[in-house]
């Protein structure tokens, strides 16, 4: 009798919580707005930027005039010479899972892009507060809204001098992808010289950096990619290349100390089988940009692997990269030393 009453009240509480959540979501959806809805008049000091007032396909992107930023104390104004796009920029499609953060009905932040390279045009009123930077310096870094003529960035954040042997286009391809590779291998994968490392998705934006960074740690690297990219992955230093259209890397006799997985298309047990008993699988991504078959299955598989690995000696770890100055500097040094060279697939003007 008592149990029946508890169940009845629990059902009522759950129903009430669901109605409340629906109401809050409904109100948040209709209240969601952005600066496209405000008539702020023509910018006094205009610059061009790519914006998206709505969620949707790349058709929602427009090139418009916005206010050119002015550097405050501790800030530098950078004239963007090149910017790159990442799977991260797919937020223009407004995935429902993250709309509570991005804006329910419309994107709160209408600007796009993160990675850039360019020239310092000005610093704030107090030049000493701009750290190492002065007008004319060539820099690269990460800042929201990088698909624009200018970005204004804090001097102590993710911005560093561009090595002279690297072009603006190459430098602009570095921040998100290379920091993801560096932090995944070094911080999560605990990479050590002499280890055997496998990189699944070795030919992509993150993978091409991962191959070179793993080599710079003195490891033996196996890259997995499709037929058309085999020569590319070998040319950036991979010791072995597996063409996934011809061979399944989980079905060989080889064992690895570290798997850096950017695709997530193999199960926990398949990957565990090719790991050494103290090996680590860093689950960094679920394949390239755009909607592709099996995204849901891959996400569920990675979650399952994370939980299952709590009960075995091999570790399966996931993470979100964080952009910072120290790691960008490490990457700048690796590029200057010729140990890492960005691979550019396509450029657009
Ligand atoms: N954890 C983080 O903080 C973080 C940060 C940035 C990115 N990511 C994630 O990392 C992933 C990769 O990003 P990206 O910028 O490198 O993407 P990308 O440039 O589009 O590269 C995707 C790669 O996946 C490869 N691939 C596709 N199907 C494959 C398969 N069946 N087996 C092996 N490789 C396969 C492709 O190789 P082929 O072209 O040779 O087929 C391509 O090299 C994405 O899921 C992204 O969301 C995570």
C-alpha cells in the first residue's frame, strides 16, 4: 500500500518536472535572440566579418560590415591574413544537444571561426601591457569570430609569434587541431619515447599534427587512413600506414601502447585487443566534419568504452582540448625546428 503511494507521488513529481522543463525550454526558445534582431545602425568604423543570424546550412553565412574592435589595455588588434575552419564551426547547424549553451532558437554569438594568423596592427594604450607584442609582429592564435578582417585578443591568451618558416595559411591551420593532438597525446595518452602509437584518422586536420607530434616524442607511429591519403601520411613521418579500405587495424597481431582515435568506429573490445595491458586509448573524436552514418552509434560506443574500461587495466579516456598560450608556443617551437609542418588540404579566397 505504502509502495503504491510512493510510486504514485514519484510519477506525479516526474510529470511535474517534465512539464516545468518543457515550459522553461519553450520560454527559452522564444526569448532566444541575437544582435541581428537589434537595429544598431551602420558601424562607425566598419570591417568585414562572416556572421550567421540563424542556424542552418552554409547558406546562412553572410559577409557583412560590423564594428572594427579597438584594443583595450592588455589587448592587441590583429589584421587577419588567414583563418581556418574546424568541425567545431559546425555549430552553425545548431545541434540540439548544445543549443542550451549556443542559444535555443538563434545563435547568441553570430560570429564564426576560431583559428587565425595575421599581423599586429595596434596594441592597447599601455604598450607595456601588450607583453611581447608590437605593431608589425606576425602572430597566430585562437579567438572566437576569427573569420573577419580583424580580431582583438588579450596578449596573455592563446596568441604567439608566428615562426618565420611557416606561411600565414599554415599557421592559421594550427591552433584547434594541433592543440587537440598535443594535449591528447601528451596529457591524456602520457606518450613516451620508444612506444608504439596508432593514430586512427591520421590524414585529417588533427591526425596530420598527431602523426608529427607523436614522432617528435620519439615513438613508432602507425597511421590509419584511406587509400588516397596513404602517401601523405607516410610523407609526414608515419613508420607504418594502414589503409582502412583494405585492412582492419584491429585484426592484426600488432599491439600498441597508445591508440589516438579520431574516428571511434571500433568497439571497446576490438581496440582493447590491440592494446598492451597498460595501454591507453585516447578517444578524441568521432570522424570528420559533417553528418555521417553512425554518429549516434559511435558516441554511444565511446561512452560504453569509457565505462567498460573502469573495470580493466587498459585505459579509455576522452577529453575536450583547451586553447592556451603555453601549448601554442610549444607548437610554434616544433614548427620552427621543422619537426611539425602543417598540411593544407584546400584554401579559399
Ligand atoms: N576532443 C577535442 O577536443 C577535439 C578537438 C578537435 C576535433 N575533435 C574531433 O576530432 C575528429 C577529427 O577532427 P579533424 O579536424 O581531424 O577532422 P577531419 O580533418 O575531417 O579528418 C577526419 C579524418 O577521419 C578519417 N576517417 C574517416 N573515416 C575513417 C575510417 N573509417 N577509418 C579511419 N579514418 C577515417 C579521414 O580519413 P580519410 O580522409 O583518409 O578517409 C580524415 O582524415 C572530429 O570528430 C572532431 O570533432 C575533437
